[in-house]
C-alpha cells in the first residue's frame, strides 16, 4: 500500500495525531493550526464556568463546594479539591440516611464534560435501580475524585459514584469519567476504586457507560468491595474484570 494511502487508512481509525504529512522538513501549516486550535479548546474546557445551579435544577441535587475558594486555587492545590468546605459538610449532614449509593457530579478539570454527559447518563442508569436506596445527588463545584469519599461517609452511603470532568486531551476536551468506591471514607486509595473513562459522543456513549456502570454497581454490592479486589471476586469472569479495572487517576 502506498504511504499516502496507508496514512489515510490509519487516520480513519483514530482521532490521534498520526500521519500528519510533511511540508519540506516541517509539519504542514494546516496541522500546526489544528494543533493550536485543539490546545485552545482544551484550555477553555478547564476554565469554562461550571453551571452548578442549572445542574442542581436538572438533577434535583444538593449543591456543595470543595475547600478550594476559586478556580486558580483549585488548579494549584489539588488537595483542597478533595475536601468539602465547612458549608458543604453542614449541608450534607442534613440529608444523612442509610443509602445504597450516592451520585456525586463534580466539575473536575472539564466542566463542559459534565454539562454534555452527566444528566443523560444518570437518567439512563437510575431507571434501572428500582430496588436501590439512592441518596440525593450531590453537585460539587471545584471537586476532585476523592471528595466522593467524604461525601459518601457524611450521607451514609455504601457506594459513592463520582461523575467528573476528566483532564482534557487535545482530541477530547469533553470527556467524563466515573469513579466508584465501596464504603467511601476519607483516605481511600485509587486501588480501592473502579473507573469507567472516556465518556463522550466520540468515545464511550452515555448509554453504553450506563450499562457498564449498572453492572459495576451490582457486582460491587454483591461482593462488598471495589477496586483491584473486584476483578478477582467470585462470580466475575475475565472479560468483566477487564471492564471493571481499578482507578488509576485521582
């Protein structure tokens, strides 16, 4: 196959920057401009204001903030994004109960990912959880993955499910991730979570992600654990173990 045909064939299989071509000793100007545009979109995704009020209205959720006072502090101090503000803790004490699962919707590093994907996925998932005691959805501004541990403990939930905007890639500024933790308490490690990633129209669809998450939640409740151990738990076949791989990002 000629090199140009091979390049077109490869580009048709991936959104990665491959087979860019050459203009003398340089990359073609079009590719340079495309890269700059993608980089700008990724930066914009990080700094886009989070419509927490609209998300709370759409999901009938409870709004809280992390300990990070603003976006700049959130980006510079990841530890603050993993802890609730004092007002957030007070708000969650009011809804404490005995729940099977709490869904946490956090802006993370891409609010646009939450705006585009979270509500649709939750609608498709919650309709399947007829026998589950579901806590009020918690919407977090300036949140990171581990904030779900404190939230889960405060509301009294066996499982915490964090839907969060992932770090934008140059081809995926709107990618959402889901992190699931059994018996959430502050101090949980990434090895104790499971992750479903790359949820976006050009990646894993909301419907497919909802199916995988439903499977994961059922297996977690059945076995009383998440993370590395879930892949070797009784009743989980090899293909499911690969799907329910442990979290690697926090």
